[in-house]
C-alpha cells in the first residue's frame, strides 16, 4: 500500500529527475553562467491519486476532520456526555466515563449504547451534549477555497446532529459551500461505522458510492465505505500498520486538498 501525502514521489519520478540533472550538467560548458531550466514542470511530476481521480461526491466527517483536534471541542462534548450519563443512570463519574467509552467502542457512539441498553430519547441527549462553546474555532479561508474547487457534490456527514454541524461549519467559514449536511438523525440514529448508516445516507442523497470519497478522522469509520467502493481518506495520524481500507492519509486536510488533491484534479481536467 502506497500512502499518499503531499510529498510522495515514485521511484520513476526520482530517476527522471536524476536523468534531467545529468543532461543539464552535460549541456553546460566550462565557466558557463547560464542557469539551468527547471528539472520538471509541475504537470510532469504530478501522479494520479488512486481512487480519487473520478470522484464527484465528496463526503466529509465533521468533528476533528473539518477542524483540527487542537480546537478540543470533543473535550467539551465528552464532559457533557459524562454528566448526562451520571444524572440519567444515577452512577458515579468513574462509572459514567467507563460506560461512555464502553458504549462508544461497542456500538459506535455513546448515544447508540444508551439507546440500546437504556432506551434513552436521542433528541434531548444530542441537544444537551452539543451545547458547547466554539470560541476555539477559527475560520479557514484556504480550506473553504479548496472545498469549493472540488468538482461535483460536497457533503457533510457526521455522527452528531445537523444543528451542531451547521454551527461548526459557520464558525469555520465553511457556511454555504456544502450541498447538504447529514446528521445522525438522517440515518435513523444508526452510527458510523455501521454500513447500514452509510447506505441510508447515500440512498437519501442519490449518490453512487463508487463515485464518492469519504474523509474521516476515525479509521474504523472508513471500513464500510471501502467495502462499498468509496475512496477513503484518513484525516489523522498514520496508523502503525497498513490498513486496506485507508487509501490516503493526511494530518492536514487543508494542505491535502490545496497542495495534493486540487492540483492533481486540475491537471486531470487539462489532460481530458
């Protein structure tokens, strides 16, 4: 598996550069001061991005994907989750934290575990735990421009509620650039990583998974999209081992879209 980042080059490209250097050196006469021309043009060194070349539906997770983890919004959400579990289940903070993590690991979200195990109403829960401050978010004009340039349909799909996604995208300067925002309520509260959740969202949207790409910070949420034929981009640290369901990886979404994906798609269009 070849990981794609903003700096990968194939061995063939490296050999080509060496050959070009050799030709430049041979062409220069002794004491000649003429500057050599660039070794290769950007178009020559661009390599197609596997599975992303024909995408026309771009699906983005929200939390820790469309904003950096350093904003620490999820710290606030987790605190409110713990408080909710303590109150509703009448348990101590240690037990609440244990259940919160246990349900997330087993069911995909803490909410799904609470629904399965305790029959809680999801709507009040989602309103309460997403009543957070967005003061740590800053607008990202470069990210906005890069997403706007993507050819085709742009979608946000989150395990949180739609109203939370709308608040966050506005705070990030991304308001109005997505064709639609889907929250967990649009999947009947089925969470990612369940395949049925992805299938329901894509069916509602009328989109072909074979022409779609999924950007996610949680590697396990890319397994079902991979099986469905989607291109999968992990927005986060590179895993310790190669995973077949991760086709590309970046820790900086803005950089990946701006310096890797968008230039490649532009040159693809030129070639067409």
